[in-house]
């Protein structure tokens, strides 16, 4: 139940952890992957990190059968004394939840408060907050028009009250009027021959849907010894596309999917403990292929993965770099105007003044997320032009697997 609430929190864009960085510039190197030099943790290190955070304290037993005469007497004495005190033990996520509630309008409490009262061991400090306390066992009074006529809607689970908000429904969003443009006549008229000559150089037909793209000599050649900084060619893109089915078949065979999912969870916890300002899934989003190779190395399965891409002339690292560059160029080739505008405003510092209104915890995660989005679309124009020549082939291959690379989506915004 609490997980659903945290998901809503993330969607609202106010989730934050740890203290603030000065700006996005501080995160320039956070999302860089160097397969030759990066030091990877061992499985035992990852498991130890999880074990250290498994419990709030060591209670010295797991079952009641361990509470026999040989139980730790010193620990028993200490915990018995503590149990007689009235001091309140602070809830683990209390500060983060208080910060989130402080950023929300009071009108939204009616959709969140009833659910908080159903969370086991929820902090009394949170439940007694003005505005939250009054929502106990109360159904929201402000309901979206689309749900008002639903029979027995009052029996909806409190964990789903957020769908009752009118703002959750696109039909309820404010529709801004489209301005009417008046004709504008430039003071200096251009020579009509200029556009005629321009169309001879750049033919509009070449950029229409279904147009055949000219495959130059370079596009037909593979890149020799590709690195993270070399440009890709259409031949490289096609080679990456041919490895997609092999990769997914390997991922879904045997215990590979389970083991990689386990390592992803362990590594996410490990990285979060080292850098709590960067959500681990952001690194996977920016460089899905390189991160997959690193996970395979931690598992000791890099030889299996290397054998899959060797048939296309790649070493494992070469494939990872080329694959990630292909994905970033593909993303950029499909980018929408809205995302372009968002990235431009990020870079121009448009949100810096708004950031000052957030807590240090919220600023840090927001800047990291902004930088991750920019890095996910970072591709040179030459790579974009080469990917465009093989984009239909890539989409046919990726579509078979939901546009995922081992369950990591290559599409950020649909």
C-alpha cells in the first residue's frame, strides 16, 4: 500500500533524497560508463550491503525457538529496559514523508490521508498533522466527473483514492485557447530563386515518409575497433539490430532473467547506499547495454554474452558502446518538441529559481533526474543520420520485445 503511495509521489516529481548539489553540472560524470576502468563490486559485497540494511536493528533471533536459556542475556537486559521507556522510536521514512506532504497543496490531503491510516506502524507525528488528521475514515469530497456515477464508488480502497482527483484525468485538464496568427509581411523580401536553388541541394522528397535514403560508402562500412567516443555507421546499427533477438533469447533462457533481476536489485541497493541522490534506475535508463554488460561481469556470465555478439564482429565492450550510442541516437531521432523544450529549459537554468523553493533533498534528486534525461538523448547528429537509415529495421526488432533491452525500456517518453 505504501509502495503505491510512493509511486504517486514520484509521479508528482517531489521525491528527494539527501542534500543538494549546486546545479546539474555536478552530475556530468555520474551517468558515464567506462567498461575498461570502472571497478565493479562482487556479489558478496552486494549481498553484504543488503544485509546491513535488512533490519533496523539486530534483534538476535529469527524464530521464537531461539529464545531459550542460552539467549543473549546482555541484549535481553538492554531491550527490556528500552521497552519500559516511553521514548518514541522514529519511523524510518518519517522525514521524507513529512517533506513530501509539506510540498503538496492541502486540497490533496483528502486523497492521501485515509490511506496513511491503513499503513501499519505509521508515525503518529504524520497521522496527527493538521489536514491529515481530519481525513481519517473520510471519503474524498472532490471527485472527478468521470467517476461520479460509478456505483458503490465509496467502497473504493483508500490506496486508490488518488484516481478520484480530477487532475488525474486528461479530460479535466485546462484547454488553453490557440492564438490566432495574423499574416506577417517581412520588410525585406527574399529572392524566390534562393528557395529554388535550396531545393536543388536539399530535396524535400528525401525527407518525406517512405523516402529512400542514400547509403553512402561510409554507411555501408563497419567501424573498426569502436570505442565510447567513435561515431557509428548504418552498418553498425544494423549489426546491433541483428543481436537483439539473440540477446533477448539468452535473457529469457534458464535462470538468466532471475539472476540478472537479483543482481539489479542488489546493485541498486548498493549504489543507493553510496550515492542516495541518484536513483539507480536512471543509470540503467541512460546506458542500458553497458550496464547489462557490467551486470553480466558481476555474475561471471560475460563469456556467454560475448559469444552472442561475436558473430557480428563485436567484442563485448564494443557491442555495449555501439548499442548504447544506437539507442541514444534512436531516441533523439524520435524526440518530440515537448521533450526538446524541456531539455532546453533544463540547460538554460529556467528551473533554478523554483529549485530554491525545494528542500536540499528534493533539489538533489531533481537535478540528477534532469541530467539523466539530457544524457539519455545525448547523440551527435552524424549518429542520428546513420540510425535514421536503419530505423525501420530497428523498430521491427525492438517491437518484438516491447522496445525493451532486457526489461529496460529504450523509450523514455512515448
